C-alpha cells in the first residue's frame, strides 16, 4: 500500500514542537476547606431567611390582608351606576303641563385626542365639527371652535341636545361622546314663571335640581329617588360585562304637583297687568284672583317676571314673587277692618250718620281727608265709599284699640297665609304692646302696617264668603308615580264676622263703585262691570322716602280689592301698583279682569240695576 508523501511547509515557516502547540492551564492555588464551608453556611442562612419571609408574606396575604385585598380587587372590577329618577311635572288645575322633563344629551369631546388622532388635519376637522354642532344645536360656532382648540381633555359642546341630533353628530364625528341628561321644558315661557320657578341640570348630582320657585321648594317631591346598578366592568373601561349585575334598585320617578292655577286666566291677568303697568308708568304691579268658596289661587301675577328657558338672561329683580314676598302699606283697602269691627261690635250701622270734619287730631298728629271740606253728614257707608280718613278714625275710636287689634288678627294680618309658595312674607303689624297714642291714628286708615297682595285678597275673600276666611292655597294635589292623587290638606277656616255682617259689608262696598250725582259718587266707579253688581275698595298709601325716613308726598302704593258678583260672589281680585305716575287708580284694571271672568264663566247678569246708596246726608 503506497505511503502518502509528507506535507510540505511553506517556505520560511518555523518548526513548532508538539509541546508548544498545547496551552498549559495555569496552576490554581490549592483550595482551603475553611473558606468553602463558610460560604456554604452563609448561603444556607440567606436561603432560609428568604423562605421565612416569603412564608410570612403568604400568611399575611391569606389571613390579615385577605379581606382588604378582596375588597380592593372587587372594587377594581365592579362599578356602581346611578339610575337618575325622572323629575315630576308641574300642572295647572286642568292637568295642562306648566313644567315637564324630556330626555336630552350632553355632547362632550376630548380636544387632545382629536389633535393626536388627526395630526395635520386636526384644524380643519375641528372647524368642521364646530360648524356642524352649532348648526344642529343652535350654538355659537366660534365659541365651540375655541373650546376645541383648547388644550383640555374634556369640553362640553352642547349641554342639552336632542337625542336624535346627538346620534347624528356622533355618527359623523366619532370623537363626540354622549352623556344622558334630562331637559326641563316650560312650554308657557313666562306664564306663571314667578310661581313655578326654574330647575337646571346639576353636574355634581347628575340630575335636575330646583333653583327658585316651586321647583325649589317642592324639589323633594318632584325629584323622586335615584336607583342604582352594581355591575362588573371590563378592565380599564366603563363597558358593562353582560350578566354581571350584582345588585340593582330601580329609580322611583318624582311625583307631579298639580296647582290651583288656571292657565288661561293666568295668561290674561299677566297680560292685562303688564299693559296697565306700562300705561300708568308704574314701577311694578301684582294681581291675585281667588276662588271665593275655596280660597284657591286661580291666578297670581307680577309685572316683573322672567322666562325660565333663558334664566341666565333674566333680570335678578324679576326672579322673585312680589305678590307673596313683598309687603306694602295698603292704605284705604284696610278700612274694611274698621268697618267690620264697628258692625260686629254694634257701635255703628251702615246708615249711621257721622258729623265728619275735614281733619281730626290723634295724640300729636293731625289727620286730614284727601280733599278739603267742612263738617259733612256722612253715613257709615259714605265714610267707606268716599274713603274718609277722618270718618274712619272716628269710627275706630268707637271700636277701641283692643277690638280693632283682635279684628286685625282675625283677618290674618301679620301672619303668613301658608299658601305653599317659598319666601312668603307675613307682613308687619306692630304688636299691641308697642302702640302709642298716634298708632291708632295710622292703622285704621292702612298706614303703619304692611301686607302682601295675597293677604289683601284674603281679607276680601272673608267678606265675599259670608265672613268665613279660608287661607289661600296654590297646591291642589300631588300625583304619585302610580297615578294616585293625594289632595293637599284643606286649611282651617277662620270665622271673621257673621254672615249678616258680611252681607252688609258687601252692600257698603258696592257703594264704592256707584256712579251717583255729586257727593253720592264713590271712589271706584271705574271698577264697574256693565250688567253686574261689583263690590270693592280703592286704596292709596304714601310710600316712605328712604332719604328722610318720612312719607313721600308724591309716591304711592295704589290698591284695589273687590269681588264679583256682589250678590253671590264667585271671585275676589286684589291689585297693587307700585308708584304709578299721577296716583292713577287700580279700579280700571279690576274692571278689565272682572269683565273677562264674567264673560269666560258666563256669569248670569244681575236682574236688578245697582241700587244707589246714600253717602252724604244733605
């Protein structure tokens, strides 16, 4: 077998010995057995400590911290969702809604996400979004664009949008989110706004809340009770996991509140009052219409009013309800107290003749009639019909301060009526213990005390209702979610005078409106309604000048309170005008309101002409 020739080396290569080709490992120093044993011992100790700590932690997690960790874990994956209760409606006496709620949506978005998602096209996209939202919701496109261009993570583009509009906008702009809300509707606008008030969305409570008026004072009844759901949600999301409901309580809708207000009458009285205030140049005015037999408020109007659909643009002075919150000195309409007390005490009768001078002195004060005259022979009816201050004080002196003070209380003066409206004033009657000698020269003629228009109307309701005063009420029923009506408790009637005295007073008050010749003419002729006998009383009271704290010479409260028809009254009307120019009477406004009532309710005309009564014995 041939032998292979040896390989040739490259020229110049050095020969290497076999021993040189194998690297020799360095020689390790001999291990010392003591060091090794120590390292092993330390390692075992560390391992035991680690195992012990792990065991202790495991025990703590499973025992001491178990409940806390379980609750924390459950909290992370469960959510409590509030189910808002639907707010009840406010209805008039026939069931017509004056305030009710509808479903609405708030449109919100995140401008930062739009910027990151749209990049260079964000500006154009936001401009398109602002224009579309403004067109569909009636918003301001420039203001919306300002919100979208802000560096915020949450902006509200429309607080209350129709759900259909919201859905359409979301389809076009997926970055818009929808928050469910409730929108309060006031179909009549200013109609009875001072009574109803207003409610708006409360973002903190996520529900409608009453702000003023009955919306505020009846909030607990209208609001209902919110419900809730406790559900599981996906991690990092508000998406509800189907079938994960752990607990649930349905919402209980709020109750409806039905008022005694008649919408048609309320509208007419508001319009007529507003027109008359404008015509007379008065600062303000109020009017009330009561049902004689029940004391229910059929209309309650203030010239200063507002539209709850635009609460932000309302004059703050118009947001109250002056007819129940703002008392005034009534003037001569208060003379009915003196006449009632005199007839009840038997110290005078309608045909009693008094020799009335042009002035009378009471303590340190001299009181004059509104016109100059010498000594005149006035009947008691004439004292009332001519509105003689002197004759009234002469009659009050026969009555005496104790009986007069008692009659003020019976008429409900100085006391709240309890009508059911927020902010009601009790008016002011000085306590009997504080009366001085001159006090009895003021109170009988309607100065030195104050009352609201509602209290004034309530006084004349007692006369119209055969002497039985029924405190006025404006809430008729509450209607629960189940449709069951709960009537408001009837107020306790107060006997002010006998039916006979009430009838005599109505006849005396009819003389106020009679159009006799010369001295036989009353002060309220303009209140007459053709075909009907009406009874009422005019009033003029000087206002206090705040600069001097004294009575002003040319600024007055003008009042009228009366009833229709005189024989069997159905309605009482009370009117107050604040500082009309020239001291204009309120009797023409009574005529307008009474004429509307007579025509609307088809009141039978009087079969007899209005009899003329003797006011001055000549």
